[in-house]
C-alpha cells in the first residue's frame, strides 16, 4: 500500500505539479524498495509495477536531459518485461539514446547486437549496424552485416547489397577471392551486367584464378556474339582474353587467336 501511494505521488508531481525532479526522487525510492516488497521481488505483479516505474523514470530522465540515467532505466525495464516486441522496442530506444543523445556509437552497437541475438532477422537493427559500421570505418564488421542483410533480401535490393559487399571485400579488405565468391552468387547477372562482370574478372585475376576468369570472358564473348551485334564490345573482350591468355595462362598461341578474333 505504501509503495502504491509512492507511485501515485510521483504521478502527482509529474502530471499536476510539473515538478519532475521530485517525481524522479519518489520513483527512485520506489524501485529501490523493490526487494522489500512482501510479495517478493520475483512476483509477476511486482515486476510489472517496477517496469511501469522504470518506464516513468526513463520518460522523466529524458525530459530533464539525464540521458545516462534514461538508458539505465530503459535497460532495467527490459529485464522486467517478457513480451518480445516490447523488449525489442526498449532495446531500440536505449540504442537511439546512446547514439543520438550521448554520442556513444559503440554502446549503441552493443545494444543493436543484443537485439539481434534475440531477433536475428530484425531488418531495422541490421540496417542500423550497417550505418554505424560504415560511418566509423569498421569494414570487417560491415561486410558481415551486409552479408546478413543480403541473405534476407531479394530482387534488386539483394543484388545491390551483394555488389556493395564485394566492393568492400575488394577495396577495403583486399580480399579478391572473397569478392569473387560474393559476385558469383549473383548468377547470370554477374555476366550480363558490364560493371559486375568487370569486377568479377578483376577479382578472379587478382586472386590468381586465371582459368575461371578465362571461362567468364569466353561466356561473355559467347553471349554478345549470339545477341545483337556489338562489335566494339566484342573487340574489347577479345583483347582482354588475349591479355589473360598471355600474361596469366602463358598461352601465346591462344593469345594470338584472340587477337585475330578481335580484328
């Protein structure tokens, strides 16, 4: 009864009297006495009431700019609720405060990761980690997050994520083998799109996979030869094939044949 009246007093301070600091003091005393409740600290009603008190505290702390305390209150609230959707929203709120109010991106990352441990397919959390890792140049972590996003995506979005991941593997992590494997997963699109095919070939050659690069180039030539006539592109591809055969495969005869085909 005494604890219930304390909660009512805090509401009076906040809603009627516009005295947030007195409301905060009252609620802090309320949650501090949780263990003294005769119903027991693990009682469902006690947990529900304390979660409500921490929700009010988080709101009050935010109102007066006590952001560190606000995060602590939200975090305590997550420990007292069982509904997954509610807990997810609380994690999200805590991460937003860490990032936007406290300027603590590392702490925000930790919270988003905790959220994903519980909800591995949460697209918003993955996108938030993508943004934070990209902003702070954490390319190893970023590449893994983009892969997870691509696994959940489809169509044009999936293709764009795969190409972006391949670019990071190539340019930031200097991993041409990984970049080539990434681009292979695009299937036929890796051959039909000029920019993607060029990236695949470049990474195959950098990874020392000359035989596969040769097959890709030959497939590209066959595709163009069977479609509308594009002589300039075919010449370029035949010359690339000649260069590959000579420099990487040591096939001077084959290189000469590719040059002849280009003429």
